[in-house]
């Protein structure tokens, strides 16, 4: 019989001989060097608390936040900003296309007691591209320089950036861009190892990260394509990165951080039995407890799309939740699925 899952009170080219250790940037210790990726509709308080329960995450993240709208958001009810005390350390990711929005946004993050600030320079979604933000910033290095310089002037918090490899294979352009980020005050760089328009189905290009590591001194984090301990080991070996950022793999298996932390970094984390129905129930109850009704069902559907991949016939669970019109209906349908599938 599985233990009940509950939220407890807070108490292949490069040969890397040794694994990365804890990362220290300014006053922030990231130990183990495993970071949660910012993901729209997914990286919110409910998921963060599920991951914390298993352990192994060194730095949590919000989902992408609009720097323009952030100063007027109410953190008590906003699904983007709601946070419990145990969600720490927590990095807040800002999306912007101009340095003019940075000042007020960072003032708001100080009021929210952010542990770190991340600048989104890698999102490839059409709506973000239309704004000239996300991955488009790589095509506007002068604007990026101003954005980073303004952010660095406004805060002493650890400042990071998340990028992709660019529009095409151009090592000189990529190196120059990363060197500029370091020079303007970025403390840590996360690299999603795909080009601008490459989908998630495309195998990540981890070897390109090794080239970035050669030209800058700040810690470099590899992101993309890590769904298992084996993926983590290979990514570190090929990229030479200082740590890993986990995204979709940690939504499918929120205990993946713990597995990698134990196996790759030797962290002293109990190897617990995973009850999939209990994990799902805990996520469901967190949404009901902490989010206004209008925000619940959409986030449950987003999570279920990935979590259902744990089952051979998980598509039936995903479809059942996707077509649900209320949380009560979703609960009943999920209960029926788990009764038949364990």
C-alpha cells in the first residue's frame, strides 16, 4: 500500500570527469544545481509544491511574467504570483522587449521578496515573437544590452537569462551574444539547446552548450530533452554544463529532480514509493485550496496533458480531463481512470 502523498510543513563529445557541484551566485546557493524551468500554465505554486515534496530541486521558478503587467498584479490572487513560504529559493522570470519596463517590474519583485530574477530571451511562441520579446531579443543585441544594464542597475539580486541557440548555426554570433550578457552583469545563463524554430520533438543540441562554456566564466545551465537520469548524465557529459534545468520531464514525473539529485549528485534524499493517484490528488487539492475557481480547471488540464504520459493508456485520462467542464467532473473522471489503472 502506498504512503499518502501530503504537503509537509517546511522544515557525446565532451568528456566530463567530474559532475557539477553546488552553484553560488551572489547570495544564492543552488544546491543541487538542478533548476525548474519557467513554463506557461505549468510552473505555478501547485506544481512547485509537488516537486518540493519529493526534493532535489535547487532553484524554483515562476512561469513567464509580463514585465509590463507585473506591477499591477495582486499577488494574493494572481495565479502567476501566488506563493507559499516553503517555495524557496524562487526565481521570477520577466518577459519584456524594452528596458523601459524593467524598473517598475524589478521594484515589484523586490516587494514580492524574489530570490532571483530571470530575463526571458528564449520563448519562441508567435505571440511573444510578435512583441519583439523572447527569442527575438537575440536579433536585437543593442536592446538586450540596455535591458540587462537597466536590470543590473536596479537590483543586487542574482540576475540570470534564458536563451536559445539562435536562428541558425552561427557560433561566432552566439558566443558574442553570451559574452555580452556576461559583460553587462548576468550572473548565470541557461541555454535551451535548440534553435529558434525547432520544436520540442527535435533532439536537443547539447554539444553547442559546450562551445558557450568555453567563452564565458559565469555558470551555464543546460535545458532541453532531460526526461530521465540517463538523459541528465548524458547532457552533463556532452554539454559540460554547470547544472541542469528541467521542464516537461518534471511535469510528467515531479520526482525526477529527486532521482537525478540522488543518482548524479549524491544528494541524501529518501527513495520513496510513488503513488500516481496520490500525486494527482495532491495537485488537484492544491488548485482547489489556493486558486480562484476561474484559474483551476485550465491548470489541471495543462498538468494532466503531461502527467498522463505515466500511463500506457494515459491519453484516455488526458482526453477525459480536457473535455471536462468543471473541477467536480474532472475529479470524477480522474477517479474512474485511476480505479481501473491503479
